[in-house]
C-alpha cells in the first residue's frame, strides 16, 4: 500500500466486490505444503531458493497440511505413497489447490509402462488444478504453473452453485 | 514413590521436512532419548531392475539418472563403465577427460545440496541459499553441455551424447576461480560456527570398525578417519593421472567420526574436486566423443561388476548379460542404501533432535535407496 500512503487527508473506504477481494488475497499468499517426493523436489527447492525465489509470489513452504493452501506433487507417486498423499490432502483446509509437477505425477512419466509400483498420475487419487510437464520441469516452468493457478483462483466464484 | 514410565513409538515421515525424501523412521523413544531407529523403505520404489530388463542397453541410461538424482552424471558413468567393460570398449581420450570434469563438477553440486540441507535441517537456513546460488553456476554449465539441468542422460555407453559447448572450457575455468574464492564463505558461515559445532560435534560418532562392518563408503566412511577413495584405491578411467588428496575426519571439534567430521570431509572434498578439474580442463584433447560401436549394443554373455566413487560413496553396477540386446539383470549397489543401515547404530542414546543432524550428515537420496 506504499503508493497510497499519505495521499489522503482522511481515512478512506475501498469499495470492491467480495469475490475480487477474497480471490486477490488467496492468490497472493499460496502457502504450499513443504513436501518433496523425488527428483522434482530438488527443482522445487531450487525454485524457492536464491535464483528463482518463489517467495515473491507469496509461496512459503509450511510443514503441516493444516496450514497449507496448495500442495505441489513433486515427483513419482508410488502406490505405497499414494494413500499417504490422499490423507495429507484430506487434512488440508479448503480452499485447497494442487499442482502436479513433472511427468511422473502427471501420468507416470518414464515409469508408465513397466512401473508396477508407480501410480499412473496423481489425478487418479486427488483432483489436480495445474499440470506442469517436464522431467523434471525447469523452475521457470513451475513458476508458470503457479501463475496459471493464480489465474484460476482470480476467476473463482463464491456464489452458491444452483442445482 | 517410583514413577511408572514406558517407551513410546514415534513415526517420523514419510512426509517430514527433514527426512530427505519419503523415508519413514520408526523411533522408539524413552522421553527424549532415542532407543532404536528403524527405517521403513519403499515409498519411492520405482522398479529400476524391472525397467533395466525390459530396455535395451542404451535405453537404461536415463533410468540410471533417476537413481541418485543429485549426482546423475556419476550414475550414468558407472553404468556406461560396466557395459564398456563387458564389451571391452576403449573410449577416446577426449571422452575420458570430459567425463572426469563433469563428474567432479557434479560432485561439487551434489555436496552443495547435501551440506545445505544438512545445515537447514538443524536450523541454519542462510547457507542453503548461498550454496544453491553457487550450484546454479554448475547447472548452467551442464545445461549448455547437454540441455538438462538435473537429469542429463549425457554419458552414454562408448562415449557421450553430445560434444561439449564451445564455451565449456571458459565457463568451467570461470567457475573454478570463482568457487575457489567463495568456498571460504562456507567455512566462515557454517563450518566454524559455534552453534553449528555445538549441534554436530560429538553427535552420531561412527567408530571405524562399525563403519567397515556395515560396509559404509564415501564421506560416511572417510569421516571416521580412513582415506579410502575408489578414485585412488581402485582407479578407473584416468584418475591415476591427477594429483589430489583424500580428506578424512580428524576429530577437529570432537571425536573422530562425528557429524561435524562427515560434514567437513564434504567441504574439503569440494576443494579437491576443484583441483582435479583445474588439472584436467587444459588437457582435453581433440577428437571424437563417440567410439566406433554399433548402434545396437549386444555384449557377449557374461557378468561384470564395476564400482565408482559417487558423491555418496561406492556406486556399483552388477550386470548379467545373456547375449541379447537387453540386459538380463542390472543390480545396483547403492551407497545411500548401505550407509542408511548405519543410522540405527548412530542414533542410539541421542536426542530426537539429533536424529535429524545425523540423518543429514549421512546424506541419503531416496531415489537410490529404494530404486
């Protein structure tokens, strides 16, 4: 709000649609569950480190699902892990978003054909908002995925859905 | 009046910020004291052996990348060496030099993540940022060379996938001179930091005989004071031409073989890697980067075992060939898997918070543990 500081003599009122306000708040502080699965997790770490700096989009890793808004599925999901991810997802408070990062999480990736212990896409277990392709995706690709998620949140409606 | 207490079982992971991936530790604790640690594996089992059976020899290379994803070059190299030995291929001199340089750069990049996450786990977050800043330099060199930042598929059987970028030598030299000066930053920031020493010195002491009995290798073994390094003791490729030292744990801050020693061995190893790169970078001969081998690799019947010194220790590939275009079996001797077994011994009698420091100092990669 630095732009508006000391511009007005009195206190002021901002009039905005409730949806815009809520969506703006939600998309500007997507706290993600700090949770790495496989190779993509290293790229996710690189994205939040010095060069790419996830923080500037308001993405801060949280260590518990209770405080998280989004979860980045970063890597190969095995059958043994899938049940745990489902539980983590269910522990998150709504509204919750999912970014599927990398080919493995999207569809099984290189383990699609012979991976007897690999889940062929995380969307078979939990609903995905944004798919980021790549093996592993570059940090720029993950940032693009995040921007797409922000776009999605920006257009969300709070209205009750009519039957 | 006597107070009745009982031991408690605590599950750490598979989703835990400090378990370096999807590892689950079953801790048996008495208050804060750890009585026993049992690692549970299999959360990242990606069926490597099954894939190796179903693929042709060259097609296995990308899957080796994904074993130890922090040191993909080393994994490629170990596999390529094994198949080359099976077929009796001699690779060109130029290939050997490039392989050594990329593998040593990879060792530095891998140790940077290892040290950074070890520090971040026990509360020092700033070095993590510094180390990732420097790691980006190496990744950018690799990206020029083979187009990928992390999983390279670069070292192929009989050679390399691409020749090096025209700027490769210049950029590597720039990096070496830059990082030689910058590595002191790490010492100032972390190695001799009082708090860091308090958290790591005399914690998780690994006696030499235990390390040998468990088959530990890499910095986990050298931290206990024995200078065993396959690059010198069982030289492969052209490592016998280079002059380098093997850092060992000396117990400078506490007992020999504690977490600080294992940490410090890695820091000094990065310096030695820079030394090897310096010696190699000026002598890359001209020539081809692929030796003349048929496109379809068909080694003769037989078995082969080769081992190389990966950043985490002795990486071995055991290949059985039945004379077909697919390997009959590829077994990986993963250093992280063997080093992880020592964890139970190290954690006994320490506090729960120290388990994190010990696990970080062993430095495991789950892709390699579970395969």
